[in-house]
């Protein structure tokens, strides 16, 4: 039977274990596990094909080349016989490549990943029904290379399933959503976001007492498993339940504040702007501003935006009906042809301003003025809400509007964390500093863009760059001594100069100023790891990950955990986390170097070689002589440093 184009001979299921079925639906039993392992691996390879050498190493890594290739030939022969007897002639070979014939089988993992882009509840429900259990659950061959590959895929697919299930829970009704939330917690019992989701769904369904019990269950699990308390976000939700007297089933609440909570994204209400000019014609300008800002914010996937204007654009909704986590409001003033717009972002719960800014322009260029305001608001709101999420308030003076805009743009590019974006960030910060040479925010931003540019390989490692970054950060700390952001930026500049003890002092000061600042804990975790204080590093890294879950620099905190685990020779766990870092941020070569070292330390030689190839494809100049110190700081202890270089050498990093 030929697996030609358009003909499906059978189906391979990899979720919940391994299963191969004929198209008619009957299961096929294969001889031994290695034939099934070959099919499982090929099913996920690009083009469903792989070199013989790769398959031999995958399943017989402990044997020499001749014996492993002979074992592969025998296993393929038995596999072909089993498949042929069932009328499934699906294996093909071409020179050194072994593969599954095109369109011969359907694979549940392939269908699952393709279906995750579905937007409707029914599409997502159909896709997620394919996830019947962990990838190759209970299927172990007994070779490190294959079992580690399967573990890596298991984690990757779980990390794709969980957010999609949370998305589904928000799209369906509260009762169905609760069933999905319970499924998530069965899959990942320590997932704090799922507990919050369940609490919010219970509130939406009027089950406040159950929501409070869910909070206690969450707290108990986190204390038992990690020895930590719930995050500030979960505690805030719990406190709102304790103080709540309103009806949780109120439809306005369900469409506003609760909707924002359930989505896991901040909800922002766009209130109608007040026209203080006394001229009726400026009403159109005020409404245009609301429309432009609403449109600009709505294009950012991080927010739910609720507009003050009804769909027909005529009558504004009362501000009291805009139930959201934050309210964006403003006013318009006029002096001759000059217009001034004042805008504030207000925390709806506390009533305090999170951010405020004034914009000045001319009425004859009203459309360009509106565009400039809308762009500036999106930048400012994105950054301020990021700081709010970290429980940080920027204590440094913002400076004039053009400097503020350039700094905000620089920070947005910085948080993209790519080599190209870091160079753009540095250029924007330079421009801001040229306009206002004493502006502290511009100095801070230029310092961190410079040092992180070096960490990503966007900038060559030159002492002049490091010295400039240190000088800018030290100026920022002197200007605003209680600014925890500046303290962490100075700490990183010191770290890049190998001044680990001084860097730790700055991080400790930042944490004393703000114990909830995840960057302080994440940075000191990396410093403790470099100094060899493994237990302190692991504890600080876990605290940073908890405080800054799923934000844009989450990968950096996990990288700090890798450094600590490697120093403590917990190589298998270090490899798992290093793989996660590279999946999140493939362009972060420091992370990929630790992927190579941990893979080498666990005997995953082919994976280690692949990791080194990944590094050199991005930074070809790297070698054992310039990697550490040089491209990255070295471990303080010689045994840790020597072991790191030894593992990189085994992985294939050139000596020079």
C-alpha cells in the first residue's frame, strides 16, 4: 500500500503515550519499543525525515557507530515487516535519510499545533481535545538521548497547551470555563495563574466562598511545593473578594472588571475627554483623540480596551459604567491656536494616578497632533503598567516631552531583546541624552541598552562601552539614590566589568528599597551563582520567577537559575531550564552556551553539538579564549569556571 499524495494510511497518536492506527481505526501493535520510538521521532521531524546517523545516536548512543547502525538496520527491518503486515507501507529511505512517506499518516501533535491558531471557542475546543495526556506519557526507551528529547517535547507541548486552555476558559461560559480551569490544575497543580483564573470564574458565577477556598488551596500548594507564599496579584484578588459587597453576577462587572481579570490582561477604560476650551468645535478634537488612543491601545494585544463612546460614536457612556482595572481620562485646553491635552491613567481601585502627561500642539495640525499623542500614550501606558506589575514606581524625573518620548521608545525597543532592537534602543537613548544631557532616565536607559547590547553580542565587548555604562549608571544613582531601577542597572554594569561583589551590594540595596522588584531578585540570583553561593542563588531565582511570571524578561531570570543549577552540578535540571531559555529567546547566545554546557554535562553530546552550532551561527567569533571572561562574566570559583569551559570544549566550541 502506497502512502501517496492525498492518501492517508493511518494515524500516529503521541499524546498520552504512543499509538498507531490504521485508517479504519484498528490499533497496530509493533514489536518492541524502538520501532515506535523511530516513528514518534520522525513524525515530529521537518519533512518527517532524519539521517540514519541521527536515528542511530538517538536510540543506541552507548554503542559505537558500527554497532548502532547495525541495530538501526535490524529495527527498521522489523518495523517495516510489522507495518507491511498491517497494510501500512509508510517507511521510505533515500541514501542516508529515513522518513515517513508524504501524506501517509496524520499525527495528533501536528494537528494540535496547527489548530492552536483558531480564534473561536469551538475551534480551540476541537484542537485541545487532541491533548489527551502528556507527550509520550509512560513511553521510555531507556536511552538518555531519546528520553531527554521526549522530555523536552513534553515540556514544550505542555507550555503550549496550558495558555491555550486558559484562553478557552475565557471564551466559554463560566461553568464550562471552570471545567477547563480544573483540567489545567490537574495538568499543572502548581500553576498560580490557573488558580486565579478559577477564582475569577467562580466570582463571575456568584460562588464567592468557593473562590476564597480556591485561594487557600493555591496558598497551600505553593507553600508545600516551593516554600513560598502567593504572589501579590493573587493576594490582591483575594483581598478584593474579602472586601467585596457587590453582586458578582452584575452584568456590567462581568463585561468590565471581571472580563479584564479573566483574560489575564489589564483592562483599560477610555473615558470621554473633557473639552475645557469653551469652543464647541473642539468637541470633535476631543472625541477624535479618544478614538485614536482607543484604536492605538486596542492594537496592543496586552490590553482589553473599553471605550467611553458607543459604537455609533454619538453619546458617551457614563464613566461609572466603565468597569475596568484602569481608567484613561483627559482634558483639552486652548490658548489661541495652541492646544494642551492633559491625560491621566488612574488605578480604578485605589483612585491614584499611575501616570500623567501633558501634550502641547497647534490646532492647524490637529491630526498629526492626535497621532503623536496616541503613539506616546501607548508607549507610556505599556511601560507604566509593566512597572506597576513589578510594584515599581519610577522615581526619576521624566524630562521634557520629546525626551520622554525618545526614552519610552528606547525602552520599548530594549524590551524586545534582540540584537537589532538593542542597537535601536541605544541610538534612541543617545538622542534623548543629546537633547537633555542631565536627564536621569535617558542615562539609565543608555546604560542598560549598552550593557545588554554587549550581553546579546550586538555590541563588541570594549572596555570603553563598559566604562561609559558604569559612569551613566553611577550618575543616575547619585541623582536619585532611592531608585531601585538605577541600582539594578548599575549592578549589571558592574557585573559586565567583573566587579561581582560591588554588583551584589547594588542589588541588595535595590531589594531593600523594593522587596517586590523581580529584577532585583533575578539579578542577585545570577551574581550569587557566579560567586558560587548556589542555594542563595536558587532561592533568589525562584523568587524572581514568581514575582515576574510571564513578563518580557522572564527568560533572563530563568537563565540565572541555570547558572546556579550548573554551579551546583544539578545538570539535568539545569538542562531543562536552559532549553526553556533558548525556546523563549533563541537569539540570547549566553543562554544557548549554557544549553551546550548542560547538554554536554548530561551526556547529550549531539544536542550539545547542535547548541554550539546554534551559537556560532549567530556569533562566529566565539571561542574558548574569549567566551568567559569576555563575552560573559566568568564564575568566581576556578572549579566552576573550569568545568564550564570543559563542557563547552566537549560540545565543540573552538579553542581559538
